[in-house]
C-alpha cells in the first residue's frame, strides 16, 4: 500500500462528459493516471485488478466517443469495471470497493446510471445489450447506441452464441467489443480461444470483409502481434466467411486495445456508421497491462488481497487452518489414489476450486471445460453413464446456471454425478451475485438426491469419501468459503452412513439442529443457553437430504423448543425437517419449532462476520430465538449486547 498517485488531469474528470473535449495526447495522459489510480485503490481494498488494467484505454476511449449514460455500456462479468467506476462519478468512493455500504466490485444498476445492467456472472452482456437495442428501436430512440464489452473467456459460454445468433437476424444496431486478452481467469481452453488466436489480419483477408467497404479509411495498419492471433474460420478464406459474419455481424479488427490512435478512429466510425445490424470489434489487450508485478504473475493479478504498490507483494493473512477448498482438493486426491475412476470437472475455475492441486497430481483426470457450467454438468453425466466417478466442482452461485442439466441430465436418470459445491452460503466481499444462498433449496427438492454439508474440514473429508462410494444416485457436498475450524485431519476420509446425523451436546430443554457451517455457532449458542439455565442439545444434521428422521423425531419429542439453522434461503434444510414433523403430527403436541435461515433479501458485500449478523444466524440470534420461543423478554438485550 502506498500514498495516492499524482493525477492532475484525472482530478478534472468527474463524469465522462468532462473527457469528451480532451485531445488525444490528453487522453493518453488520462489513461496513465487512471491506471495509477486503479492500482492505488485496489492496493488498499483488494479485489479484481488484472482485468481492469487491461481495459484502461478502452474505458477512456468508450467514454470519450459515446454519450454515456444515454448510450448504454454493458461490461460482461463486471470485474474489469473499476476504471469505468472511477470515470463515472464514483472516484471518491473507489476505496470502499467490496466493503460494507461501499461500492460493489461489479456493475450494479442501483449504484449508478452509468451501470445500465448489473453483472458478475459471465456471458450475459450480448443478450442484455440486444434487449436494450430492440427496446430503443421500439421506443423510437434510434440514435441511442448500445455497447457490450465481452472477454474471450466469456465467449466460451453458449449463451454468448445464442445471443449472437439472435442479434445477427435482427436489424438493431448493437456494438459488441470482443476483448481478447487470451485469458479469462485461468488460461483459455477449448477451440474458441485457439480460434481467436489464429485470426489473420492479412490485406487479402480484410478485403473480403463487407465492413471494409464501409469503413476502409478507419482501418489501422495490421499489427504483427494481432496477425499471429487472427481468426481462421472452418469454412476457410476462400468463401470470405467468418464465424461472426456467418452469425450476421460486421467484423472489425483485430485492433490494439492499448493504442488510442487505433481505438478512437474505429469507435468513431462504428458509432457513426449508418448500416443496420450488429458490429463486432475485436480488440487485443493484455491483462495486468502497465503494472509489472501483474504482467509477470501467472494469473495477471486477477484477484488480489491488499498489496504494496512498489513491490506488488500482497498482504498475507496470519497462518491459520487450511481452507475448505484446499481440504476438498486433498481429500479428492486421497480418494483418487485408490480409485482410478475418480475424475474432476471444473468450469474455468481450477484455482478457485482447488482442482489445480488435483491436476498437478492427476493431469489426465481433470477437465476444465471453460465458462460452460451447463456443458460441465452434462459432460459429467456422460462420464457417469460410462461408469466413471466424476466430481463436478462448481461454485454454488455458478451451479445455478446449469440447473436444467442437474435435473434433466443427472437427477431424472439417477446418474451418480458428485457435485462439490464450493462457496456455499455467505461469501463476504463478492456480495449478492456470488452468494451460495440457494443450492439447498434447488437440490433438496430433487428426488433421490443426497445432499451433505460438513461442520468442519474433517467432516468434509468424510463427505468426499461418502460421495465417492455413492454409485446409485447423484450426490452433493456443499462447503463454505474460507478457512476451516482447525480440527485434526485424517489421512483419508471414512464414508458416513447416509442420512445419519450426530449429537454433539446433550440437553433437555432446547434442541438446536444445525447444518454445515452453522454448527460451530450452534455449539456456542448451546453453551450460552445452558449457562443461562436452559439445558441445550446441539446436533449436527450432516445431511440435508435424506434427513435423519429418527434424530429429528427424538429432538422434537424430548425438548420444548427445536431450532433448525442453515446458511441457505427458505426452502432448504428446514423445509425437509418441517415436512417430517408435520407428517408425524409432532408439532401438534406442543413443540415450539423455530427455523432459522438466510433472510428473504439479497445481501450486499460486507465482511463475512457482518453478513452473519445482518442475516440473523449468528450466536446471539440463536440465543435470542430460543429465549423468544421460551417466552422470555430479554431478547432485545441479547441482540443489542451482541452488536456492542
């Protein structure tokens, strides 16, 4: 971390209109200052850095050429949007990124008029942009431009092609800027990235483009680097066709995305062109551009902790327990050592899911399919259909993108795909778009699905071992972001009995049945309630489905109050328990049942501890819930003391 950089020109820019009168030399200076300010801000807050550094010049050029916010600018994913936020009236708050009551780390509609469409998941920009372009035509606002900026990594998702196929058949003016940095989060995989890397910018090739007839004077000279990364389409150069042109787009490029002399004329000509239909501008950029530590890093500083600007050294947290992600990876490795049918599948998140560790040990048994969760799930289903044991390792929030495949291709066919669901529950600084709030709800409703959640990292190892031996139906284990609890770990997990929980503390008055990450706080709440004179049982459900019916019945029959608690939205674990109790008429016998779960709202970015408090699922909230059920009046005192 360091002092703020000197930014005399940037200091004069409050909104994009302020930079539209600048000369090209001034715009270059502005880009340099914007890059320095972005580095400085992220050094204080942590967050996504490499992607933003790669689009500094592009951000300046777009806001100089187009009339934002009247012209709609959509950033795909949004992790590259920090320079955009600085230019659009949010510079004073840029050092609150990803903090409570601060700026989101992604684009967000209710944060600024300059964010016309929120994003944090990939490959949505072209669809949203086309919708806006059509709406503008229908409203008679034909002078409004819509610009969608999408990375080459996001182009591996089918949704981008669905949108392009639709856009190419429409008369509406949509400008798509393909930001080709040869890297999304991990190095690119699949034919599309290789295809973009072969793009040819020869004179004869460009002469085949219809767009050249309209904008020949705007074309820059071919770039040596871009020439090596040119597109060569399956139908070949003889036909004059390209993939994008076959989809109905005018293609322009490749263009050096860091050279304003190239960017500005092309953007101006595309802005002013009169022909109907969509245009695709292919720019070539470098992730981490202009900051040597990022340029040298393998991940280009995609996501960083706070760091020293001079050295690039990131601030490391004090050594603690291993992360759930790493424990999962090691547990999977341990199982794979004993079973060569165990495979791992990820959708462009090998590092985030820990599968890079698995891949180093078993490089032929890990598959990164790109940003393509739907394909990942059905690919895993195909593997399972042939007797393999795939672990589809996907963040909870990203698995939402493949729900139909989970239902249709896996669950209905009872294929034993194992879902390893990372980032389940609250995720802190990434905010609402990355919360793992719904997986229990959308999985527990599926027949014959086994759904597990570990109370600690040793339990996670046992659940990985359990999933490995389930061969007659699909299963899932959901686990949180961050460090474990510090318990001793076995060399290898031991399979658990399906649908059996465990009692961790015996009592007589209050019972707390907790699932997964809420078990630790349930134990603390049990201690506090017992100290207050209310003998409390605490049980770890282990399984959200099938639930331990005998345990639930026992807790209901032997206690005055039964609290269930989970880190998930309504419709998950508590629904399974409540249905069982209603079917057995146990509630009618006077049981005071109190389900606790995430509230019915989207939680913004803040620390995990603050999110637990705001969600009302922490220790004090559990204690207060028990006291309320018992008819005590000091609930408000308990909650206020917890916030002090």
